[in-house]
C-alpha cells in the first residue's frame, strides 16, 4: 500500500501527479494533481491504492472520499485525441500533467514546493520535481491522483459510449479489446480514435490504399 513517507521528506506543499489513458486506442489522456493540505487521515489513507488494483466499487468509494475531503486540493485536466496525434502520447501525457498542475496552483494560490510524478519522465514545471517509478503504489498523493484521473476518464468514456455503441467503451475505456476491435472493423474509425496508434493508422492506410 502507498504511504506518506515520500511526501514527509519535503518542506511545503507536495503534489502527487499521475496520468491515465496512455495505452487506449480512443479517448483523451487524463491527468490529476493532488495535494494533501494536512496529513491524510488513517481512514482516507486506507482507501487509497494504485487505481489499477482497485475494484470499480472501491475506486468509486475512494474517489467520493477524496472529493469530499476538505484537506484535499486537487485538479484534473486532459490532452485531447488531436493533441495526442499531433504531439505523440508521451508529450501529450506531459501536457495533461502541466495543465493539471497549473489548475492546482490556481486553486492553491501558489505552486507546490514539490511535484511527485508517477513514472520515470517528468514534464517541465515551475517547481521541484521528482519522478517515482510505480509511484501510485508508493505515494499517497500519487495514488490519489491516479484514482481521480481514472474515475474521471472512465466516466468520460462511458458517456462517449452512449453515442458510439459499437466499441464497448463503457467496459474497456477505449483499450483495444476484442469487442473494440470488432467494432472498428464493423463501424470504422470515429473522431475519438487516435489515428497515430496502430491498428487505427493501419486501418486508415488500408482504406486509402483500397480507394
């Protein structure tokens, strides 16, 4: 389980930052940034874990607790499918993180002293930065950011699924499952698909070649 030991190493406000949606074939990448204004309570800390390890019910419970907790200051942002295709997925992830951190700074009225970034590459930020590999299993702030980003993105993909019913986005969140791939072959590519990702890119190229 993640704990608060990384955050305790620094003076001032420490933000945890994570992104969700690096691998899907459709939908934006979403990032969240979270600061605990006071040390997380034991009940709240007990709800937090790597969002990928939590069941949907536990993730929703943790999300609701974070949103309701007065000591939590958080911001969520995204980079669009068009930005992913134009920049590449790595740069789009950094853009989403930068946007989330900028929104967080506005809410706080200042930039955090430190940003703990999940992974091994960090976006350019006007504060100190430390990357933390598998940070969502080590840092409570990163775990909280992971949960917020995951729930926001899953809800977005579920809403898109009501307008694009062939791909199962309410279940696969845009990842390349068998149902999603079958929907692509039957109904084709939507505006929400990442054209720089295989197999989308190959499907488009094959269609152009066939024409």
